[in-house]
């Protein structure tokens, strides 16, 4: 009998933690609550193939205007040898993968797993490469801005960080399992709405094909001092540095003192905002909860 690899063990550990998470009958999209019931009535991707490490424990049905939206979370090792958590959706006869995070590739020092994924869209328009590129960029900007307003941790380059998992301790260190489950499904459903081809349209949002402006904003580098342009690559906080800040700040918000056990999510923030000249270095970074981070915005608070 083959011994499970470290990646297998880490994935099983994560599956064990996530299996205990609970939506409590609904997901929270900001202040809006979308009720759901457990289970799905149809076959969705591999949910009947026995591959899911979650053992079909996280499958839900949402009653939306277009009908019953079925959601199936599946964690398995893909053909590339990577363990990924997928969200598959089905509504009517349309189904597809809405969102996923990779547990295998997003590892750095200290043996922690960063549950992160870049927000991007890939649809094409027949005969119009430029229109497709502009529309993809447009939707990325709008979607990332929406996620930030919902209190999610999204970088300027469009990378979404949903959580940091420590497999040795068997726990998420900057959020709770319930919050991660909620946020993962929320992002998946919202991304399906923006993609359009998943057949899922939420009545609480404008339909994706009514986003009729094209993003034409000039590159913000033109408005930055030369010194900051030279250091622009430092605007995005490396994952390893994020963990060092969390560990230094004892995994709690330095403003209010709360931890992930209090039901908040921990973000890493520039004390002096990058837009005001602050650089991405340990002395200028701090741990804030999502609520304190949103209230701070880009103000310099000492």
C-alpha cells in the first residue's frame, strides 16, 4: 500500500477542517442573505464519481430568479498532480466550473497553504480580439471592486486571498472555516454571474452583459512619483511576507485586537498607503481585520 504524500496528507487535513464548516442555511453576500438547502438533485461534474475528499458534504441548492442553482464543492487531485478545491454549478441544463483554489502550488515557507487565486475572465468575441480584451479587463475591474466592498482581501493585481491554512496545526489562521466556506461559495456564484456562460444570473446585481462601459483608465503609474514607479513591483505583498506579518502581530487585528475566532477575517495592510508613498516592507505592514481595514481605506492612521 502506497504511503500518502505530504500533499495528500495536507489536502486530507484541509478536507477534514472544511467538512466541519457550516453555512447555517444561507450565505452572506455583504448584508444580503441568500437562503439555501443542503444537497443537489442532479449529477454535477464528478460528484458521483467518488473522487471528492469532502464526500459530497458541501452541496447546496439556491432558489434564484432563474431557477434552482445547484452548487457542488469538490476537492480532489487533478491530472497535473495538484489538489484543488473546485466549485461546480448547475442551473437547468447548464453546468460548469465557476471557481477554484490550488492547495498544492500555493505553499511557501513555514509549511502553510495560501488559499489564493487570481481573478480573471477568459471569454472571447468572434472577430474582435480587442473587444474581448477590453471586456475581460472591464469585468475584472468591476468584479474585484465588488469583492473588496464585500470585505474580501483582493490585491491591486487581482489576486484574491481567501485564507491561510496551517496543516500542522490543522486550522485556518486568518479566518474561520465557516467564513472561508461562505466566501468561497459567494465568490464562485458571483463569478458565475459575471461569466454569464454558467447560466447563473442574480437579480441583486446588474446582468453581466449590461456592463456597457469599457475600461479605458490610464495606467496609474503615470500619477505616481518616479521612486514608487521603480518599486511598483513591491506593491503586491508576497505571500510569505503576509504570513510573517500575521505571525508578528500574533494573528490578531492591531486596531481592535480581534482574531479569526471572533468571526472576522484578517488582512495585511500598508500603514502608509502605497498611493501615499508607503513601500511594501515589514515595518510598513500591519494586520487589520476586514472591518478596520475597510474603515481605514487609504487614510494614514498611526
